[in-house]
């Protein structure tokens, strides 16, 4: 029976280019998961969009002396271009700037207000006497009261991941002019998070299938107690506050952006010509997964669930498979110091699948992992080209030369051939289970070891020798190897969609690989195969020096 799978993915701020840390953290695992479930025949809705509000955008706009909308439009278009080239298969990638989003955000705001989960209060706000303005969270910097990092922002500390209020910070300074802000009273709305503490605790304790890091982090925050949080602020860029007297204030981006999962689902439904089509993805029967980086955990494991509990009638997250961070060449990624690999640069120079492969086999699922160009080269040349690609290329070219390109018949299978075919079946089943539980590294490792087995089998059978006096034995060995390849193209399809489609074509199957589903497709004896091309290109050693020399130098492409 087919399931409804909702996949929500973190909303990137449209203020800079995407980098590999974001891809490894959220977008690639989400896409693999979506592709896998579509192959399984499940109904998938994968949504996200550009986060176009908030201070990351206004700060960038002020730096470049442009209207915020210009910054947003430029980067949103770049995102769309990157998704297409990298093969991130959204059902909808929208923005938080649509009238639909504002409507859905207002509806949630008003519903929570009516139920008493949102209340009004007068609070001191950071005000910079030099700049003569109220300072939104990200315009305030200082020392984190928990870990004492000196670079904490008014909304969050990147070092320890705690969410903060500007008044929590020690040694406050204005980000624009470095003057010390003072606090002046301003009226704002607050989300009564404290009212959800017990319910959240009970709910999270039941989520034993969550990753340990996500569970521990969330329970740790709950132990410390949940504080009510301001959901409006003194800024004029963002979703309006649907209450009189608040015309010059806007809804806080952290409150409004998570509502994007719901508004995007509704927008998608309308685009399908069935305005109610979003509902089964948010009902009890559905499972919803939120793919995010670890810095986003509290918003998805506590705050968004609290909002959903308060609103009522919508499904809570089934899983929040947050990833840890990706370092680059052994150092913490830093967009401001340009210590990052930018996705548009990568896609300009290389194919998408080698990156998808490296980030999958080295995904920061349970601990931080490192990206290096040396490893990129090695994994491409030794694993994609020399192991998987080589298995495909040697069998396919052998078939061309010795069987006139016609897929040979399968004779009687000896125990070695049976054992290999059994391994292929087992691999398909175990990756099925692994992907279901969001274990991406282990899945792709399982596939690669099957490719190694395939190569060993071919070396043992040596059809290039047996072809001389036992062409049936050679044909059987070729048939078995092609069967293994056929399983591999399915297992690897969520990870390497471009090369899987190529292999699907070279094996003589017509149409889109997705249409076949999650199963081993048997090669058809007697089928004429097209002339094969290598699945992957070998890369030159020189790219390592070239690429590493770009790191940390020149202009930064982003300010996320
Ligand atoms: Zn901290
Ligand atoms: Zn200032």
C-alpha cells in the first residue's frame, strides 16, 4: 500500500550562493529520500523555498545598497538553476514572498492568538543610539551566556547551537556601528512556548527512532525549560502582523519560515489543480520528515511541533534527521572568509553525480565529516570510475565485441553465479531498510561493495578467456554481471540519478528508470544493446591544487 511522505527541507536564505555544507546537511539527503520513496511507489511531496525575509536579507541589501527584493530575486533564480543541475527533485521550491504564504502565516498567527498561545507584551528592545533605530536580533552581537563564544548573535549562538534573545547576550554591540545598544520598550507578540513543555517532553520521549544527536539536543533544551519567544519585531521587511497598531512591525522570520512547509504544500496543491491535495500529506496516515542541518534542530523538533500542537489537526514531524556539519579541508566552513566550496562553481566545472556520491558516502549523519578535493578525486577515480564504472564498461564493451551487442542467454548457473545473484538481491533488500531509516552512508557503501563483488566475479570467470572454446559459459558470466549492474542502477538511482539513467539505457531498457520502481529488473536475453559510453569521467590530478588554491581567497559569494 502506498504511503504519503511529506519531505520538508530547510529554507535557505536568499542572500548568497549555496555551498556544499548546505547540500550535505539537508538538500542531498532529502532528495535521495524523496527519490527512494518515489521508486517504492509512495506518494511524495518534497517542498521548500527561498527564505526571503529576515535580517540576513536586509543586512545583505544594506551592504550592497540594493532593495531586498533584488537580492532575493537574484539568489532565488540561482537556487533554481543549481537544483536543476544537481538533480534535486523538488515537487515545489517556492519563496516566502508569495501572497499564499502570507495568508497561511496569518491564519496560523490568528488561530494561535485566539487560543491564547500568542499574547501581547511590552518588552525592552535593543535600540542603537548611534544608528537611531531598533536593532533586530541579527543586528545585535555579543558573548554567549552558555558557551562564552564572543561571536554569538541576538537570535542564536552558532558555537553551541542555543537559541537566544538579544538580552541574553553579554557585552552587547550593534553590528552596524559597534556602539553599545540600550533597551527601549516596544510592544510585541509572544509565542507561549512554556505552555507546550510537558506535551513536547512526552511526545519527544516517544520518538525513539530519531537520531540520538537530535533526541539529546532537544531533550537538553527541554530540561533547561522553554521560554516564550517574541514572534514580531521592529523591522519593515517581512510578513505583516495581522493586528492594528503593528503596521510598522513584522512577523519574526523563525516563526514564519517554518509555516512555509504548510503554505508550500497548499501552493503545490493549487498548482496541481486540486486545492485539497495537500491534506493527506498532513493527516495522521502520512509521515513527515524534516531535513535540516543541526543548527536548525530546535526550530523543527520543538518550536514547529509546538505551533502545530497549538493549531491542531495537522501531523507532527515523524522524523527530523538533522545532519552534523561538513568541514572543508579540515577546517570549519566559513562563508565570510570564503572557506567554502560554492555549488554554482562546482556545477560549472564538474558533473553532478561525483559530488552526490562523495557527499553520500561521507555524509555527516552522526558526526562532522570533511570534504577535501583529494578525497573527491580519489573517490571519483578509484570508486566511480575504476570500480562501478569499470564493471559496467568492461561487461558492456565485451558484449559489443563478442556478442555483436546482443545480450547473451543465461545458461546454467554454478554456485558462484548463484551466490553473486543472491548477494545482489540481499543488497537491494538491505538498502531498502537502510534508506527507510535515513542511513545514507551505509546504503551507498553497500552498493559499492556489490560493485566490487561484481568485478571479482568477472575476474574469476574471465569470459575473455572462456569465449574461445565455451561461448555459453562466457555468455552466462556476462548475463550474471549485467544482472548485478541492473540491481546497482536501481540501488544507486536515488544517489546517482544521472548515471543510473545512463546505465538503464545501456542495459537496453527503455524509458525513465523511475518508472521501473524499486526492484531488480532482469536483463532481456536477445536484446540489442546500444553502444556504451563510460559512466564517469576520470579527473586529472591537477584539479586538487587548482581547487584548493581557490579556498579562502577572493570575494565571498555568500553571507549565510
Ligand atoms: Zn554558545
Ligand atoms: Zn549602530
